[in-house]
């Protein structure tokens, strides 16, 4: 059944092909058009957020200037700024993807109720436009990391984590976007829990370094997988499969989310134009 | 209004595969009693939902090159039928097969991005409608030329007046060389000169053999554009035939229902007056009664006239053996 359902989504994408990329670009242009410094806002906003947190943690709470992480039974000590930077870069993408991804269909309602449009591609091209921004931010991050910490072959793992992150949150929006199209309640619910999710994720702090059983519970938060994954690639010099528990928990969640997304999208697709 | 006189219509091959085939299509809308109910409908079916039947077992076949008008009062299902053809909404039962590209002059400005320029929007809209970049490049000049936007084409669409936006939307939709053109009273675009230009363009498109579906409350414009028309009522397709005949059928049926309604009202009023006891105030009813009766007479005269016209038309066209594609009415 899942194959039949998936076929619809794949066909919608096939018929659209290259245009998805063009629409992703248009989406970016739409976001930043009309502002004098235009696309620079994509960097300014996260940079400011990062600065504020860094200020609060290093200058405000003086003791928190460093983070100690135990990797391979060695304790590595990181500058808080560097540690936060590598956590924040995926977080910016994730938080945008969750909140905006849920609104995707509602914010493109014209495409759904007025013309014949492959609806599932809306989520794809908006996700793509977000990953473009993420790619640019990652490059800036990489320059900083290279200067402050150095480079290594482990860095290449980003090409594993980034596509996986893209897919994971795309699959999430297959569930959330159609449901939010039905009722704005879910949209509001997601916006309200976002700051909670931020503090339950090891963006600023180290999620491994918590009193038991919290450190185990944190493994079930898929966002931690990505945040820690980026740190695996750039800071910890560790392969993604080395921490097996974390990896397999994530994999199970990934598959479950995928099935749920395909199921929800197909269940609601034909009803959306009538309720939007 | 004479743009469609002497139009060179293409020969329709009635034996060919239909370009649009609507086969026994049903569509119901669930009306939710509240936002809460709609929210819970996400997880389970609502218990006693209010159901509105928008399309009730509709069958329709349209062949390449035909021009078909849709007639009927508000809420008869015309728009829903068009939406199933354009692929926006999906039928609950039955199938809709469309063998070609549909351009809809329904929502002319749908998909525009206000912050982008007119030119960028031509591309955006083109992509959304499923055109390739080369194809859009090809039609770009024609669109700009047709929309008469001048220097405004490189300004953001939010600075346009509503007329300019509609003109741009119209220009894009008619220039993408569709196989099927769906028109929903969109001929009322811009000033008189532009209106005439639009009508000429539609005429050109029709002469090139494009199938046209036309919806309008203005019967004379339907007669002008379409050779064939269907009459819908309460989600059912009741009659399918030549535009002239369908229009008469529509008028006869409409007057018949109006007369029934009027008679019921008169009976109600008369009963109220007859049942009135000493001291009840029935002055208003007494005032209304002659008015209703007068309208009733008027309607009956109309009905007689339309029925006669229909009879004459049929006699002339079919002689003694009428042959209708669809006729669910008993006249």
C-alpha cells in the first residue's frame, strides 16, 4: 500500500522535474525581494541570534565559556562559541523547516485551490529554498571552524547528514502541512512548542552530558541526532555509526516518519482543496 | 458584441475520442458545523455531517473543437464541474478524463507574486502552469504585447492596478496555446477596447480548433460563443443540446418552478386570510396577494410563450423524431 501511495508523490515530482529547482529559487527571491540588503538577511538574522546566546552564556553566565565533551573516553574542551555555532547552523534550518513546513500548503493556497498543481512538490521546493540558505550558512560556519578548530576527513560526513536532514523534515511536512491546511490549530500548536523544543535539544548544551536517565531520553529527540551529527563531522571527529544506539533510534524514527508522512499526505490530499 | 459573427468554426469529428470525458461523476462537500468539528475530522469521520451534493451522477463528453456552454442558476454545480475538469478538485465517484492542456480563465491572478515584477511573474506563472523555460521565452513578448503594460512590465505587480493584474493574467492564459479553454465570465476584463481585444483573441483561439467551455449568466453571450450547451440544476445535468434549445429548456424549467413556488405562496396567503379570526391583522397579506397573482399570470404567459418557442424550434430541427443526448426533463 505504501508503494502505491508513494507512487503518487513520485509521479507528481516526475511531471515537474527541473521546475522544482526554479520554483525553489523563486521562493528565495520572494522572501528577500524588496529589502535593500536582500539575501544578506539570511545571514544577519541567525548571526544576531547566535551572538545573543553566546553573550548570555559566556559574558553573562561567566562559568560557561567552555564545554567539555567526552569522546572515545577522552575529554575534549570546546570554546562555547564554536560548540554553539556548529549546533545552531542545523537548528536554524530545522526550526524554519518545522514551522514554515507546516504552513507550506496554507501559504501556497492559491496553488491548491485555483490551479491544478502537484501539491507535494510545494513542500519540496520550499524545503529546497531553505536548504540553499542552510548551505550558504554552512559554508560560513566551515570557514570559522577551519580557523578555530581545523579540518579533517570527518568533515565530509556533512554530505550524509545534510541530505538526511532535508529528507527527514520534508517527510515531516508531508504530515504537518496537509493537517495544518485542515485546521490552523496544529500550526499554532507547533509555533508554541518550538521554543520548548529548542531547550530540549542540545543546541547550546551537550545532550550527552546529562544525568541518567535524561541522557538516554535525549537520544529519542531526532533533532539531537542532527545537532550531534554536525558536531560529529566538524568537532568530535567521529563517524555517524560509531554511536550505534543513537543511530538506530534515529533510523527507526526516520522510517516511521516516512510512512506516516506518505500515509497522511495521501489520506488528506483530495480533501485539501475543499477545506482550504 | 459582434466579434463572434461569421466565425469560422472548425468541423467537429463526432466519432473521435472525447477530449473531455466525464463519466458518472459525483461530488459531495462536507459542511462542518464548526472549526472544532473540522479539526476532529482530521482523525475520524464526523458522525452526522451535513452533506451538500454538488454533482450528482454527471455524464458529459466533449470532443475536440467543440464549444460548450454551461447554463444554470447559482449553486447548480457549474463551478464544481469546471473545477473537476481543471483538476483542482477531485470527484468522489466516477472519473474525469481530460486529454490535453487546460487553460482556465477563472482565476486570472492566481499564483502571482506581488513583490516580483510582471516579467518575473510571467515566468513564475508559466512554471506553475507546467510550461518549460523555452516555451515561456517564446510567448514572453506576445504576453507583454497583449497585456499592454508598457514600462510597468518591469515593476513589481503590487504596484499594478487590479485591471492591470487581470490583463496580465489573461494575456498569459490565452497565450500558452492550450487544448481546452475554460472561461468563467472572464470576458469582463478592462475597458471596452481591451474587452473587444479579448473577445477577438478568444475567437482566434476557437478558430484554431481549441475546445471551449464557457460559463455565463448572460444567455446571449453563451449563444454567441457556443454551439452546444448543457443545463444543470441542483448538481444534475438535465439537458444537453444545441445552445438555442438548451436556453429555451432552461427558461421553461425555470418558469415552471417559479410558478409552483408562487402558487404555494398564494395558497399560504389565502389560507391565512381565510383562517383569520376577529381582530387579527391581515392587511399585509391582503396587500401582497394581488401582487403575487399578477406575477403568476406574467409567469404563466412567459411559460406558454417559451413552450411554444421550444415546440417550434424542435419541430423545425428534428421534425417528428427528436434525438437528444441527455434529456432528463419531461418536455
